[in-house]
C-alpha cells in the first residue's frame, strides 16, 4: 500500500488529508473526478464545497474546470453514500509536474476513499463512435511522459500498472446495460482503449491515424496519471470518457466551446449512470 507524502509547493498529500478530515468526519464511499465540461452529481445533499486551492494549495487554470471539491450525500437519508466530487483536475499540459497532477489521487488514497471514478472529455478514434457517446475504459495507452517514471521522482508511478478492466469497470458496464434496457433514451455505452497524450493541442491527422493503428478507441490528455497512481492501492478506480468529437478526414475540428457543449449533453446520461452505480455501492 502506498502512503508516501510529497512536499508539493508546501502542500503534501498528508496536509490536504488533514484539511479534509477537519471538515468531513466521515470518509467518502466514493470520489468522482470530473473532466472538461462534465457536470454530474450537482444535487448532493448537505454539500460542502472546498476550493482546490484550500485543499491542495493549487488552483486549476483551464476553462470548464471549476476547481473545487464538493462533498455530500447521494440521498437525504443520513446513511446514504457520501461522495466527494472533484470538479476539475491538474494536467501535465498546464505545466504541472507529475507530483501535482497525481496529488488529488494520492490524497484520496491517503484519506482512505475506496472507489474512484474518473471522467474525461476525449476525441473518438473508433469510427463507430458518435459525439456524446460514453466510453468505459477497459485499457489505456500511456503517451504522457514515461521518462519521468524512471527518474524515481514519483515513487507511486513506479508501481506495477493494473489493467483498468477491474470489478468496478465491470459494474459500470453492467449498470449501463440495465439503464439502456430500462430507458431507450439511454444510448448504449461504448467500451475501449484510451490513449493519453500530453497536449495541449489536439492531435494531427497523422497522429490520429497512428493511434487508430495502435487500436486506441479514444484520445485525451488526462486520467492515466490517476489510474497509475491508484493501481495496487486500496482505492479501486474506473474511468469513463465522454466522446466530444469523432475524428474524420476533411472535417474541421470543433474548438473548446463545442467540446463543452457535447460534454453537457452526455453529462445528463452520465449523471443517471453515477446515481445508479453509487446507489448500488
Ligand atoms: N484529443 C485530445 N483531447 C481531447 C479531444 C481530442 O480529440 N477531445 C476532447 N479532448
């Protein structure tokens, strides 16, 4: 089990856990990290909102990432699951290094949160995908920065990686199937391999072609650091991509605004999925 703390700009994982324990007496049953424009679980009961800066000592800089942790119960009932929703994350493309990018995941591990759901906005590579699809990650390709993993800078990243197709992933797929069976407006979810690239610019058509040949189904700029950090710990994680664009030859790509709009539509379905899986925990 990994419990190391790093001093990061004066804020180690341990000091962030101290902040959280002071405001929240109960350890959350699950945490959810929201990617660009993904808005779910807005209706938690008795929510406490903590700006990232207060918890982690750092604020995110990207549009669509509010940068706050909202902790609340799923339902009115006092025994209902307690959920920590992280509205935003830190990215390598913002200029943060691995210790900062992995800080929220390390804090959740150290706090003892047993389940972590990661969401992201991603580009569709699989030609059968549509804008607004939800893709459950059953595998990933890490193109972020493998060199740093060899320097010993971030011991958490030296651990064995774990296939992200775990029990939690299986539960997401299972619940998705049930929701589709019960409600025809719940578009069947996709599943596949996520390629994590550094960004911040989107991929060239030549890179898209390469990623397709490597059989990646979606491409984004996040999530893999958190999957690597939680691998082998008591915090089990599963991840979902919101497909905000599907790469096609000779078609212009949408800008950040369109990405946010597509995320909004898919968020409605994602919200149902999270309510269902968190209720079933
Ligand atoms: N590439 C990388 N990141 C993304 C994309 C994409 O096409 N769409 C949304 N996030």
